[in-house]
C-alpha cells in the first residue's frame, strides 16, 4: 500500500517529546510501522493532531497524507 494516498497505518510508539516553538505546541514522535518493524521513523505533529494519550510501547495509528505523517491516535 502506498503512503502517497491518505491512509492510517498501525505502528508501535517508541517515544514522544513535547516541543514548544515560539509558543506553538508540537510533539516529536518516534514510531515503528507494523509492516516495517526494524525501521524507526520520526515525525513532528501539532499537538492538536494527536488524539488521546499514548506512551512508548503502545500501539497507535499514524495518519499519512502524501507520505507525510499528519496525525496520531491510539489503536483500538
């Protein structure tokens, strides 16, 4: 499946770091997609694009648009 189309993919959350840039809140997230277990990816997401709370080791869904991570929520 291509990451160029809007898609949500299951991943394991590896880490989360809050970042404040000129008063704007972001989260730097590190995750490993379920179908690429040995490859850690990193994304900076706006705090409003992250639903719920997750901690390292939790399963999450990462939303991609045009190959760029744009959101995250806990996997059910």
